[in-house]
């Protein structure tokens, strides 16, 4: 996609791609997933409808592109955790930071609320979201393997629920903060961080037991 | 509403009201909050569009009616907790049961996903959802007062975050189960129940300290 989009503007291709995806995110968040028309999405991206359709033949293709970009960022964060001198501490700090970000900068919450709702109605969106969830849980399970000293397949089996619960907490803190109208409830944030600690402590306890 | 609706059918008024609200819930869940037209909502309820508009002049009015009915059920559950010989045990059992229901009978998840997403875009829906959240947190805080022996205003202040976190866990377990395509991840359920226990243990600990 990058190369073809580049032909249309003088902006460097990567920056143009980011700009288009950002405009799609904003439009979904503002108009709703069903409410946003292809015309509105194209106009917001500064493209003709015909050209826009070539890159994004469906809303599922847009969600796919948004998810792919977000997953690249997530992958990088987990690479940093694995490379850290103390991966357990780095993972804890990373998850805490992510929860704090979700509750303070919850601008993305309306987008994900829209996409999550659409995922329950439209199998093609559901499939993209399940892939995202699976990949993030995969990264978490590999980090849990590193922390617990268990082989990856066993860590995945034993801590799959821990990974899913951590993802659930991240997602729901953002939605909760947004539902409260952006008011940060710092006691709620602290409580969610204690739940994250509970999850990580259960994983670390396996190591302690040898 | 009950009385006026009753005039149109031979079904007892209460049953007819329940029937209409159920048809609205189903239509929102299937078509999406924006996707469902007033025509479709009226047809699903077996009413003329004109008549339907008289009862529900807006989608916000429908959400209000759905929320009001659900809150009446929640109120009854909390009355049962307060009347139980051991309110702490009854609350724990009630919350566990609710989480288990959310993950096994998650038919309501698409509806709430739709309404939650709409709440972030439409202030009038957001206001109804905030009222629901506030009322449920109020019931929880009063139960926490009973369990901890603290006066209600102090329990509300100290355990407001605990109440909000319990509501968050209930909501997100249903959405999570639905996102997994209805597959019950019993290890995830158990982990969420341990988080509920963590919340309740923190509340009970206040009592233990006197």
C-alpha cells in the first residue's frame, strides 16, 4: 500500500499512510462504524472515492490496516521487555504504563468501542479482532514463559487465561475512563493496577516454586 | 407506558411491555444501534411506526426503558443480599453467579456493546448509561457499607473504586466471552472470579481492622 499511496502526494509514503489511517480512526470514532459512509471516509482521508475504494475495498480492510499498524507497535514493546535486564519488572512497568495511558488518553476508546461492537455483528470484523487478540496474547504468553522459566507451549497453556485477563483489563479501563467522560478515577486506576499485579504475581509464583 | 400499551392487545400489559423491549434489544443487537431504523424497530415490535414513535420518540428513550427494567432486577438482587443471613457471602455468591452468567449466556453482550459504543458518541445515551452505572455502584456501595460496618457515605467514598471495578469486570467478561465466539474459557472465568474476590477481600479487610 505504501508505495502506491506515495504516488499521489509529495508527503513521504509512511507519513501519508499514517495520516490516512488516522483520518479513518477519527471518522469511525465520530460517526460510528455503520454511520461512517465510504464517501465520508474518503473525504476525510483527502482521497477520491474511487481511489479510496482501491486501497480499502471494505471496512474490514480498514480495520485490518488499523490493527496491523497497532500490532507492530505492540510487537516492539514486547521486544523491549524481552531485551530488558529484568523482563518481569519491565513487563509490569509496561502494563502499568499502558493502563495509565488508557485512562488518561482514552481518545482511542470510542474507536475500539465501535470496532468491538461491530465485531459482534460482523464475522469478518470479528475475525480481525480475534487475530489481534490472539497475537497480543501470544506476545504476553511468550513474556510469561520468559518470566516463569517455563517452555513457551506450557506457558501458553498455563497462562493463556492470564494473558486474556490482562488484555481485558487494558481494554476495559480505556472504555471505563471514556464512559466517565474522561474524568480520571485514580483509585479505580490503582485497583486495576493491583489486578494486573495479581495476574503477574500468579505467573511469577510458578518460577518461585521452581 | 404499561397502561397505554395494554389497550392495543389482549396480552397482559406487563408481558406486552417486556415483549416490546425484548424486540428492541434484539433489533439493536442484530442491526447495530445506528443501523436499526425506527421502521425496523417498530415492525419488530409489531407496532405501526406512528404508534411506536408515541412510546419511543427517540433511541435514547428506548435505552432508558431497557436500563430502567434492568435496574429493577438489579435492585431486587441487592435487596436479597441485604436480607441474607450472611450478606458478605451472599454478595460474593451473587457476583460470582453474575460473572458465570455473563460468560455462558452472553446473548446480551452485542446489545451492550452497541449501547456502550453509542454512549461515547451521543451525549444523551451517555447520560443514561452513566445513570445506570451510578445506580449499580450505589447498590454495591450500600452492600459494602453493610459488609464493612462503615457508614454509607464513608463506604461510598472508600469503596467507590471497588464498586466501579466490579461493574467493569462484569461488563467486560460478557464482552470477552462473546468476542471469543461464545467459547467458555473456564480458566479465564476463574481468574476473573479471583479478581472479584480480591475486590471483596479489600472491602472485608476494613471490617477485620475494626
